[in-house]
C-alpha cells in the first residue's frame, strides 16, 4: 500500500483553510507529518491545535490527542523529559488508554 502523504497534507491544509478552528484537522495533518518522520512539522501542527484549544471552549479529548501526538514526536526526537511531561498533561485532559501506553513507552 502506497502512502499518499502529499495528497493527505493538501487535503488537510484545504480543510484547515475552510475551518481553521477545528483541532482535528491540525492533529490529522500532524499524524501525516509523523508518518513522514518530519517531527518538527508534526509538533508545529500539534501546537496549532493546542493554541486553538487555549482560546476557550474546547473539546478536551481533541486537546489531549494533540498533546499526546506532540509528545510522541518529542520522544522520537529524544526529548524524553518534555515528552513525558506532555503525556502527563494530556492525561489530565483525558484519561485515554492510548496516551497511558505512550507514556509507558517513553
């Protein structure tokens, strides 16, 4: 199965242009960057989603997903302390089993 990263990035960028406040589009774009091993771009996309959540009314599940995805990228970069701290913050937002598993791997 061939992964179509550029097509996926274009689709998520278009979605973000249409609805820039939807955190899911930012975290999905981050997931593509993660798969491409472009961890800096992944972190940047996660930060965009996190900033949206800070504006006010937010979905704590979506926020925790953005934080956990950023933590994954940080640990891939060898920034284990930062990653662990962010995993812990993500768990405060949402007690998700997948986040707990990521924390155990860090």
